[in-house]
């Protein structure tokens, strides 16, 4: 029997539709005066996050010993390099590029995937959310996004205030809804429990009538967002959900380099508690921020998931030609 494992997992019609959506995205940004950039996939720097694991690559200058050399990383997103461009004077930029994350597998995940990422100087949280809503509307034709705060969402769906809850309360909710809490969770891991309840009990219900943008995540989940000046319990971070999938993650960007250094230390401590290697805490981005990163908003949106939402696909295999396991 012939071996057909060489064939793409996505149909040619789906790949043509992907092309059309990609061109819609590109035209959207160009019409707004953004310009397209390219940044390296390979870098000494990488985002330091408890749950994002970059693909390490030894960069050897000796072809006889390719496994020996300085450690580089395939990017988990182009965030660091694009912000360096913003710090150097780029005012409105976007990129459609590949990103890589270890241990990413499943119906919505692949180790190698495609990100749309953008930054615009002068945008704040509200402007960033509006731009994301406008892009989703252009690509999906499902109307403007509904916006709801993280606290409102948990109050509506689970009847709790996520900014003033306890691990005991969260574990009780998990038990009531038959959600298993991983043994790796520490006794005081409120963020882990909140993320678990969000992904298991709330996210699957989001974005079916129209896209949903969730904003004002707890300050402890700020990542690279600044804290809200009016309420420092929350971060100026926002995410887009469509058909129960998270499609995008954006920030009113953190500008203080020393706060980022401290967050990197905290994230590395959390990584090490999970048995993961620490990641570089100093970076070229931090040096750029010390020189001065202008106020801006940025966002990363998964193109693969955007196409899934547009065509109603149930698996990422339907919208990419060759998943990593078959590449």
C-alpha cells in the first residue's frame, strides 16, 4: 500500500483560506500606517515565564562539534526584539512570524506556530483593546468584541472575587465542579488555581456569540504589562477569546526595566520550584528599557487559531500543512 504520510494535514482549500486571512491581516495594519518588520528567530534572550518553555539551541562555531556552543533560544514570541525597535524609534510596527514553545501539543497547539505581533507608540490599554477588536472584526466578520474585566468574569461565572479569594475557596469550587487540582500546585498557588478554573470552567463558554476581550488580570499575572495606576491590584493586560479559544495576549507595556528584572527573578524561582531550568534574567530588552521605552501597547495573536476560528476547525492540524510530529 502507498504511504500517504507525506501529505499535508490541512486541505488545500483551508490553506488557501489561511492565505486570504493572512493578507487581510497585513492589509489591516498597512492601512493604519503600521510598517512590517522582521526580527531574529534565534536569540540569546528569551521571555522569562513560569509556563513558557523556549526551545534551546547550542550555537556552535565548530561544525565538527555542533552540540557544543553558546546557548541560544528559538523565540517564544518576537516581543523582545520588537520592543528594542520601538525603543530605537519605531512608532507603529507589526510582524507575522514563526514562534516555538516546548511541550506544546494538542488540538490547539503545535511546537512551531505563527504569531501576528504589533506595537504602537502612544496607545494605552483602551486603545490596545480597540485595535485588537477591530482586527478580529476585520478577520472574522463577527462584530466588535465584548469587553469584560477579569473580576467581573469570575463574579458572573463562579460568584467570587478573584482579587480577594483564598486557595481554600478556589479548591472548594474546583471540587464542586469535579476539576482535578494538579499535585504540583503549592498550597498558596492562587494564580495557578485561578488559571485552572478559568481554563476549565469559564474559557470554554467565551466568544461564541461574538469575540470577548478579557482585561485587568491580577497584578500577579501581569507578565510584561504595567500595573493600573488607579488600581494596582490589576495589570493592564488583555486577552482575546473566540469559540472558547484564547487567540491573543496584549499589554499596556511595562516601561520600568527594574520591575521587569524583579519579575524575571520571581518567574525563575517559580520555574525552579517546578524543576525547570532558569532563563536569562538580563537581556538586551532590559538595556533598551533602561535607555527609554516609550509608552506603547503591544499584542500577540495566534494566526493558526485565528484561521481555526474563521473556518470552524476543531484541530490546528486542519490549518497548518505539516505539524511538528510529521515535519
